[in-house]
């Protein structure tokens, strides 16, 4: 089976812009979770989508949003970018629940200038 | 909600020695405890997990122990090798039900040849 894929792998944006990241889960996986990884804060949960619905949400401002399509592919959007949004954004897919094994994608490295 | 503390933040061991990383959690209802390994520039990968109905699980040189009374779980790596050098993350469900994982801040393990 193909693993979790994310596009693009690298992005450079300026403050105030918006960005959309994409995640394709493993075939058959219906849950997609998004995480922000920074050196100081580790892996912080953004949100989880299951069957096109946001099932769980982390403690991030409304500038961070996401969606999931009928084929389980997911996108996340960050509007009005801030310098502090620079991070590695990881998505992870699992079959159904958070206690099923989560498989991570390679991440998108976002740099905000 | 769950709070996961991970110690130490950095660990250096000589090749062949053992390494132990410990995590504590706050929610006594937590029932699933995975460990992820992230090599430099790579995605996190699950290396072992344990559920609350067992006290220990082993997979070759890796073992995880769970103490539900004290609310802590530990990763043990024996006969360490240079390829074990990575950042290790523990995690636990945020709360009961189908909720996302909360990750510890990670332990950077360096195995010195």
C-alpha cells in the first residue's frame, strides 16, 4: 500500500498570505489528523476529520481550518499567516479511531517571512 | 483533558547500553499508549504501543511498561545501536472516547559509538 503523502513538501510565504496544504491518506483509512511540529512545542494537534466531518479540534485560532473530501483526502488552510506559523505540518491517517495506529506523512515545511 | 509529561528531554548513551524514557499522564481513563520514533528529517513512525489491559510488551530490543496506578509508562531500549539515535515521542488519548492523541515533547536520544 502507498503511504501517506503530503503536498507541497516545502512552502515559503509572507506574513498576511494564506496557504493550503494537502494530505492523501492510506487507501482505506478514513481518519485524518493534522499536527503542527515546532522545536519548542513538539507535536501539537490541530484537528481530525472522519467521513468528511471534523471530529476533534485542538486549541488553535480560527485562522486554521480544514476539510475532508469523500475520498478521505484532506486539506488544511491557514489564513493571514504570522511568523509564528512557521513549522512542519504533519498529517496522519488511521483506519477509524485515534487508538488505531496512526501513519504519518512526510510533512509540509512552511516558512513564513 | 490529558497532560503528558516526558523525561528526559535529551539522553546520551554508549552503544550497547540501555536507554529508558519515561512518560506520565494525568487521565486515569487513558487506555492506549503509543511510542513514535522520528529520525532526523523523517516522519514519526510507530515503534511500539501498549493498551491498558497489559503491563508490559516487548518487541526484540524494545519494550514498553505501563504502571496504571502511578500513571506512567516507559520505553526501554536494550543493546542500543547508532541507528537508534532519534527523537522519541510518547502519547496518550486526550480524554475518554474517540479523542485525539496528546504527545509528549520528545526525547532526543544519541547513541555514541
